[in-house]
């Protein structure tokens, strides 16, 4: 790498850090920008019940819906929790009350709680039938909402919003049979007992996935998808109570956590620079870039809803990012020690440069497997927590997973580029090894090597 290239690289990364900090703390309204509003992206991070509060609602089954109620209410609660998670409410709490005869739902940081509660309380029934519009229903439905696994908003080949349906195993078989029987005929969609759409089946659909088209806006498609998925509940619910919930920790706790995080980050940067010198400077720049991108992805990922457990995941992932750099730097020091056993540095500056460069190259190469092993096992743990954990565990798993993925990228690529750039700027210095705090990595018998 040429010195001019190293300067350009450092300038680009420094600019990214400055822009990241500016966009993280500065919000502009339409008047200031002239065209668009801009809200600092950390403010877009959804917060959990313990930090910002939310709303709660209690649902009961319809009076006539009492057959095998206990098991069906439990299945409905599970389906409702999956529905809320799929819609981005990852910290929603769904619990059975009054010996399983009621379902209590707590949802944090909701823009329009009445809409989601009304949708849950008025689920849509969906059926795929042979009968078309204005025809009398005389046969059983091919597929119903009970055969659905999920309904969500997607886009078709024309980039139009559609409602995508994914069936469970039983529904996949039923839908394949239906499309086979109705090939080149209409397979009519009925919603809430009314004819909705009669698309022609052009091919047998055996993968359990279908879409409903209709020139929807995103809001209309989202509303319909939510209604349809609610129609897959084992019990039809009625809203009987709802109210707001105050934050259990409050805004002061969030501010305190942010201040503590910034102080901790500053102390880590100071430690890295003092102990590892230019290597520490490179790691500190990489850590700032990591933190900037981490917060940005927390803001744009719809599944992130920050709670106290989520903050713990953030802190842990930042610690793992620092740990990855320390593993690399320790390996570089070991490689420099091994290299100086083979090269008589003495007063030869060229030999010293070769030793430092070789140590950096081999340090990154040999540290990579250890970093990947540690981070991949952590990712596997996060995946397990996502599938089997409760809402608070899922929040921890999501924030930790995002942080670990970004950590791997910054440790393997960003830190490497920054270290080589720093080395390029310092390689002609008389004490290049000392600038990288490598001169004390190896002391030969009877002599100190710089």
C-alpha cells in the first residue's frame, strides 16, 4: 500500500465516523433541509415496555366458542405471539389469565394501538373455494385460515404490494390438491364469508406459498395480512379491556445507560491506544465505525425493540468486538517475537520493517480461525434463543446477533485495512516496532531489540 493510498483510506474512514456521529445526533425539520425531514437514526430504534411503556389489552373468546377451550386458547396465545413478532413487535408479551380463559397482550412503543387491537379482535376468515362470486356455496372449502402458517406483505414481479401466504404442512398438501383440481380454472378466495377474488390457477402450487394481488398500498396490504393471520387463531377473540402501561424503568434509565455506554466506550479506546499504540489507534477507529453501523442497523431492522436485555446484548457484542481486536493484536505480538528469533534486527531498519510487516500479516491470518469459531458459536446460540426463547430472550438474541455479524466484518476487514494503513504511514520511522508496541514482544539474550 502506498502512503498516499493509506492517507486516503484513513480520510474516508474518518469521514464515515464524523458523518455517523452527525447523523446520529442531529435532526433537521423540513424548513432547515428545504425538502425532506430528517430524524437522527437512533431515535428510530423501537423501545420496549421497560424503557418507554406501551399499551395492554385483554381478550376473551366469543361466548359460543367453548369446545376444548383450554387447549385452543393456548394455541391461540402462541399464534398471537408469533403474529406480533412477525409484525415487528418483538417485545410483545402474550399471557393466559383467569385459568386460561383470557389472553392478556402487552405491546410496547405502538404508534396506533387501537388499530392492531381491533385487527386482532376482528380476525378475518379466509377460504379457498370452487364457488365464485354470486354462486351458492354447496361444497367444503379446499383450504381455510387454520391451514395458514403466516401472512405478510411482499411485492410481486411488477413491484406491487401483495399479501403473501405461507401454509403449514397440512395446508401445503391441501393447497397443492386444490390447485391441481382447479388447474386452468378459478380458485376463488372468500374473506369473512364474502367473495374477494377469483384468480385462475395456471400451475400446480406445491411449495405452500401463494399471493393475493389487488393494487394494494402498503397499509392496505399490511392490514389485510394481519387480519388473515389473525383468522388462523384457534379461537375468535373479542377485546374486553385495554389501557396504557407506564415504563417500569423510565427515560432516566435509558439516558443513564447511554451515558454509561459512552463512558465505557471512551475508556476502552483509551486503554487500546495506551496499551497497543498505533494498533490501538486502528482498533479505536474500527470500534467507532462498528458502533456507528451497529446503531444504524438497530434502527432500520424491524425486529429490534430495545429493552434492558437488549442493551445487555449490545454491551456484550461490543465487548466481543474489542476482544476480536485483542486476539489479533496478541497474535501479531507473538508473530513478531517469532520473527525476531529468525531475523537479526540489530540496527537494520529494513529488517525491522520486514519483521513488523510479516508479524501483522501472519497475525491476522492466524487469528482469523479463532475469531470465526468464537463468533459462529455465539451466532448459533442466538439462533437457538430466537427459536425457543421468550420475548425478552429474543430481544437479547437479536441485538447480539446483529452485533456479532458486524463485529466479524469490522475485525476481519475494517481493522485489517486500518492497521495496514497505519503501518504504511509509520514504516519509515526509526522505531516502527515501538510505535506498534512490538519492541518489547521479544528480548534476545543479553540484548534489547528495537
